[in-house]
C-alpha cells in the first residue's frame, strides 16, 4: 500500500488492475486503517477516473456474496448519498411504493456514513433484521415484493471500511460504488447522483450493462428528484431536463423534505408517509421518484401512467402492506 500511496501522492492515477488489486486487498484486510484512510482521502482531493471506478467495482463484485432471486426481474432505487442535504429516506420509501405497484425490488443499502440515517438505519428501526440468508431473501421478495440487502453482509470491503467512513463523516468514493454493486444484480436501476460529473460516469458505466437504467440529479445538488429545482434525467435513450411541475406536479421547498435529527425521527417520518399521512410535499417527492423508477421498467407507456400507478400504491396502502408483510416475515 505504501508504494500505491506514494504513486497517488505524485498526482498519478491507477490503472484498472491496480485499482482492483487495492480494493481486493482492503476486502481481505491486508492494510491497516491508517493506510486505508490515507487511500480514501486521495479521492476527496481529486476526481476518480472511470478506470479506477471500474477496478474498484469489479473487486467488490468479485468478493461479494451473490444473491440469486430466481426468475424475478428486480429493481433497485438508490442514491449515492453524500449530497449533504439530510433529506428523509426518499429512495427507500420509493422502493416500497414501487413494490406496492407490483414491481419486485431488491433494495441495496447501508448505514449512513455522511448522513444521519441511511437506508439500513431506518430499516433496522422499523423492525427489519439484516441478513444474507438467500432462502429468506427469496421468501421476502415472493411474499412482500421486496427484500433489503445490507451492504456490509455481502461486501467484505464495505464492512472493513465501515468504521473509517463513519469516523470521516464525509462523502468518499464508496458512496459512488454502492449503486453499482447490488449483489442481486437487478434488471432495472434508478440511480441518484450528487453531481453532473458522477451522472456522466454512471451513464457511461450503465450503458455497458445493456440493462434499462435511469440516472437522476437535481440541479441544486440532491441525489434524487427533490422537486426543489429542475432534474437532469439520463436514460438508455438519452438526456433531458425535467421541471418539478413535470415530475411531481409542483415545486417544494428544501425544508419540506428534511429528514430529522435522529434515526428515530427518520423512521417516524418514514412511517407517517408510507401510511399515507405525509404532507403534500413529502408525498410529491416520493411519488416522483417512484414514478421514474416504474417508468424505467418499461411497463408503462408514459411517465404520467407510472405516476398514477405510484399514487394508487401509496393511497390504497398497497405500499404500506408490503412493509407490514416484510416486517412480519422477520
């Protein structure tokens, strides 16, 4: 690692193989925490290259516990995190609305490293038990339309750096990797990113998979459709800019989508919204992200049709039923 660090300190970038080898080493606990912290810090001071990101991604996938969900074509909705906005758990809520609309979901998530409550924190608070028992995960997808994959149980490298990430408390390149290494290998992905550079990188990498995807970035810095500003939308078909009115029928204010100060507060907001008791602004944001995810699957001829399906899922309590079923299976 010392040679690699010296190389990076000279402002050089890693080849695909070098990047892969370092991440394999981190996953196998070959380096001490100070070396790993120094390595992660390099990427706080400069942009990551596509070769480096591909190497990191492939190392994680090589080491990960694979999840076979059979013939189900699952979807993941995930933000890179690290936007510093402290919103409520929009992606996770959207997953349940999508599940309530009949689309199978394998949500990949982790504890918050740079936020108060990550997806894993809120799911745990709601009564979900993190697991990597494939049979149980298959049962959850079959009966509740959704399962949750807590990243450290599937990725040794993510487990190895968990404490370091939490102690740093800032966005690292591991935020970028999360959406690319879902162990269930989803058929469809909606990925939220925190800046336009990441949007371009994800577009490039996801194009190579040949699967339907949508990358979203709110132009005021959110890694999801926030409805606080216009949203950049990138799909297999091309790029566009959508207004809050086009995506969620209205514009909302940043304070309307605040996520609380504790995990307990985050879980309370989550439950309020999924029970259909959220504010109009909270509902609009969740429905817009859910609709974009449903539209990505190709099941709907228009975004508006997908939006209507999301509304029905929330208002009929189908989404809430998916959560209740999932928790009952624990």
